[in-house]
C-alpha cells in the first residue's frame, strides 16, 4: 500500500448537503400541492356560484318584466334552491335604466370568495 490514498465514495459534508437540498425541494413541493388544492377548492365554489347565477338570470328572463323586483339576499344550496343552511347567498337587484329597459343584476356570494359572482342582463319591458 502506498502513501497516497485514493478518494472513494462521498464525504459526510456532501451527503448532508444533498439531504438538505432534497429536504428543501420536498418542502417546496408539499407547499405547492397545498396551495393548488386550496385554489382548486375556490375555483370549484366559484364555478357553482356562476351556475347558480346563470340559472337565476334565465329564470328571471322568463318572467313577466312587470313582476320583476329586487330580492333580498337569500341562502341557497348548490342547486340554487332556497335553503337556510346553504353555503351560497344570492341576491337580485332590478333597476330601471329607461322607460322600457330593466337592468337585472344577480350576485352570488360563495364560500371563501373574496368578491361575489355578478351577472347582469338587460330586459326589454314594453311601455303601456
């Protein structure tokens, strides 16, 4: 055996550095997964709120324009049906833009939403 020793394998420092880098990567990946899951939940709730608003606007458009009035906020379920324990809150605002034109706005608040979903529609009202 000669006096020079050949370096083989990994040093303790290089192993610790590799483990640290792997740990940082895994923590970042776990955090990203948690954020994506939370974002998907918000998108799902917003999508249901949009469907509720769309359905209600279509229902209002099918009514006689003379009977349309603003509605106070009401709790509804995921199908838009009135339910005191529903997670969504729907309200309707009807304003007269002109003698023969109504503006109907439907707002739906949804769980964890920062701003409500709002749909607006103009409805022609024949003048008497």
